[in-house]
C-alpha cells in the first residue's frame, strides 16, 4: 500500500504553493495532514529560492477539519474504557505531535498566506490561524467547531485566534461553535480581504505574495521573527529583542542595494544577503 500524501507542493520561485490535497474528502485532515507540515515547512524555510508561501486547498474548500475516523487508529487512547493516568500520559505526546504539525507553519521564517475558500472548519481554522495573513473568497465559511463535538480545541487555535480577533470574538466563536461568513470574518479581522470567487482569490494571493517577495527577504523574515517573539512579551522585551536583531542584520547587502537603487532611480534587486 502506498503511503498517503496529503499536501501538494508547487514551487514557483520566489513563491511556493502548498495545497491541502484530499479534495474527495473536503481536505479532512487525517494522519498525514499532521506529520507532513514539519518537513514541508522546514524545507521551504531552508530554500533560498522561496520567499513567500501560499497555503490553499484543492477542490471545494480549504478544509472540513479533522478526519475523526481516520485519526482513531492513531489516538487509540481516546477509545480506551480505562481512562487511567497511564492512558492519558500516553495521549499527551500525541497531542503535542499534532500541535507540532500546525506550529511548523508559524515557525517557518518565510511569510505564509492562507488563501481560503469554502469550509475552513476546526483543524482547518487551526491551520489558518498559524499563518501570517489570511484572505478568502465570498463562499468561505469559518467555524471553531470543537465545542460542538465535545472537546476543547487543543492544537493552537485558542492560543492564536485571540491575537487576531480579540478575546471577545475568540470566546464567542469557541463557545458557540457557530459558522461565520466571509464578510463577518473580515469584520472581526480574521481575514484581511474577501474576493468574489476562488479563482480571483488565488490570483490575489499570488499578487500579495509577489508584493512581499519584492522586498528584502532578510528584512521580511526578521520582521516575522520579531513579531512572533513579541507575542506575550512586554513592549520593553520586544524592543530589546528587535534591537539585537537589527544590530545583527545591518548593514546588509540588501540595505546597500536599496540605497544604490534609490540613487539610481531604479527598482532594487534584493538577494537576502
């Protein structure tokens, strides 16, 4: 039996597309969906030709969420009638493993844009909130679904979504498990922009990625690093950290290129050095 491959990676330097690629199951996330991102995003992080990543779904939607039936063989502790401390102790690292699959997106130094159409439910929303920027089409629907199926969202969305939409909206989404529209998602700043249809969305995602890729990759990646570090830190901690980062990356070849391009009245050509 061939090994399941959940993601399709298409490199079109300086942009890479990573597609959730199980359209016949609405990109429901089974075992491979959680293991593959660690290697995929580490490889993209280390590829100097790639400056921006776009995450999107093949088929009718971004993701219908976790594939519960597909994950049962991986999480046998959930079905164990003897819920002892030992059983739960075995489950703990498995949850951490799922978290690592989502966090790989956030840890990638390259900016990641989520281009969302159709359903973005449960685990799909977990994945979207780990991205730097979210945009969607008008048919997009979002739901923090876990409370409706009897468990707490435990792979990152409850930690990340309050930073995006604020505590009030985050708690409303978590407690009600309701589905919200694209327009509502934009209203609460879950997404930056809404486009008429999936085809337009993908074009706009590419344009946004190209705009980011035109800038100094050194500065863009350092900005992501500083922004990530600042979560949960004081302003003073953040200032000390960014001072260290700035002192370590300037002067750079990119900075010299920016100065030369300005004096020569031309567009700069950044190399990330």
